[in-house]
């Protein structure tokens, strides 16, 4: 038998196995388009704008449907009711982390965001406790954010009212907050270490949102052996991790258990306690510390800076909204003291504007993938343990019943008839349930303090007529990114 015949037979067997596996697995899963062998539903999905494809498919198959990305099924939940039922009503069963092969390759199942089981619960509990100011030394996290807001304003002053692209400066601020929380100290905006960290994190955010990564995630075992941006992402991650490792080793040498300086100190103390108590399994390891710190940088830098950048664009597009926010800042805070979190309760309009920015920009359209932790019957369908779940946050944040005219930027979505701030269960930019973003509190603090401090000190001037500003997202991958723009920060 010749090699060509063997190859043809092998491919035929693979094809038949693929068809059999897909058909046998589809019987009890929610409905969905018929997948092609091996590649699944890829031809029926627009990789460049998956959210639009999910919207169209939901009109055909309803709020719960199945897609095959390659040979593995993914159950999609579309609309508030389905998302809430899964993430909140069945929170434990839907609390697993779905497959994201490129990040799995980088993090190896460690850290906070992409870990599972006992490890995830321990890492999440630790990060939540630390980010809520437990054992964080003499300065509260709010003080650290206020310090960075002051530095941000001073950096913006250096532009002298000239046109500038705010991407880099607005990226430095949240990155420095994470540096302060993790390493104790912030960096000067021209510091080469900060520049290097920012470069690696920014590049990885773009790579993770690219169509190439979607393809890698379908066939990681095959694409691992070919060159591409997935290799760059791994190299960038190794650079950041090696920098964190150096900081961890420095901290270990100067550790004082009675004077915790930052997150690394808190983690090292927990490591010593676990080793002393012979606690098993040992989740507090140096490898997990590096992965957890890496997660904080990855999740806490690009997301907040993108929201700030998008927010300033929307404020320029809607000058009447900006004027009302500035009036509220003048009335509640004035010009001669820094904003603080206590001010937020007295500033319902500003609070509504920040919520509307987050709702409108739809930062993470498809959420980070979940997985079911056991076999579960959901809405009459049997979803096997380990199945990846995609929850469409777009469908929740753009619900027509909750937010009339969701395509329109309108702070009134979060105000009642008396002008008081109005909460909404549909506000899920940080996801919901047990896997809700651990850094939500920090991110909300940064957005409020950074935006109010900027508007307290500057008027925003667009380079074109505000009506001509384009606010449509450029990338609809992992993150929604605003189009590039320039503006002038004119001192008040």
C-alpha cells in the first residue's frame, strides 16, 4: 500500500470520526447550525465580528444555541434572561473557565482568571481580599489612585494644550496603579521599565483580539509549530513574568511580616503560612504568584485605559453631557481639592455618565469564556461537564426593553425621573455571578477618580466638529477599541 493511499485513508478516517463525534454530541445539546467536519461552524461565523454573527444566529435559534469552533461544541447564551439564569441562578455549575488555548499556553492553568477548581477559588479569594485593602500597608488603594490621578493631570499639562493622542498617557495611569498595588511603587511616565511593560501588554491585547488568535484557538496543536503572532504573545508574556519574578525575589529578601507593603508581600506571607501548616494542595506558590500578578496587569491595564480613552471620545462627541458633568464637579468638589470616592454618592449625573460609557462601549462583547463544572440540564438541554459557554454581554448591555434606543449614548439610561442615579441589573460590563471581574471595585474607582480629576482640570477640545467624531468601535474581538483620535487638553 503506497503512502498516498495511507494518507487518503487516514484523512478519510479522521473525517468520518469527526462527523460521528459531532453528530453524537449534538443530540442533546441546544440547536444550532449544522457544523462542517473538522472546522465546525467557522464558515458561518464572521471571525472579525463574532458579536454580529451571534446576534443573527440568535434570531434563528433563540437565546440558547450551539456552535462548533473546530470539533468542540460551544453553547452560546444570548439575552439577559439566559445569561442571568446561567451565571446567577446556576452560578456554581457555570463557574468553570472555558478553553482559551493561547492563554492556557501562557498561564498553564495558574493565576486568577484562567484557573479552575480549588486553585481558582483560593486565588480569587486572596485577590479580592487584597484589593479591598486588607494587609495593604499604610496607604489605602484609594490614596494610590488619587496620587496617580494627580500625576496624570501633571503629565497632561505638559502637552500645553497641543493636539495629542491620549492612548499612551491614559495607558500609563492604570498600569501605574497596578504597579503600586503589586510592587508598592509607581513609575515615572518616561521610565523605561514602564515603557517596556506597556509595550508588551498593549501588543498582547491586540494579538488576543486578532483573527489569527481565533484560528490558533481552533487548532493550537497544529499552529504551535508554525511562526506567527502567537509566538510574539508568548514572548511578551515571558518578558513581563521575568520582570515580576525579579520583583518577587527582591521582596523575598526584604520581607517584613509586620509591615506588608503590597500584594507580593501579602502573597509571600501566605506562602510561608501554608508551608508551615503543611496545607495541601499548595496553591500559594511562586509560580502562582507570578501568574496572578501577570493576570492583574493583563486585565487591569488595557481594559481601564481603553474605557478612559473611549470615554473622553464620547464626552467630546456630546459636549452638553460634559458641561453637566463639569457643573456637578464644580458644585460638589470645587477646584481646590482632589475628588474622592465619597463624592460619587452626591454626583448622580456623573455616576450615570460613567455607567453609560461602560454600557455603550461594550468593552468585552462576548465575556471571557465560561465552562460548566458538571453535567447540567439547562432549559431542557443536557450540557456535558467541561463544555465551553459564551455569554453575550452585548445582548444584555443593548437590551431594548431596559435601555430604550441602546445605540444612542444617553446617561438617562441610569437616571430616574427625579435625576437620581438608577441601578440596573442589566449593567454587566464586569460580567456577573461567581466569575465576575475580581478587579471591579478598583476599575470603578479608577474610572470615577481619573475622569473627574481630568474634567476638574481641563476642557476637552476636539480637532473637528464634535458631530463629525466617529465613535464606532474598530475591533470587535476580545475587546472593543475606539478609533484613533487626537484632542487638546486645555487647562481650566
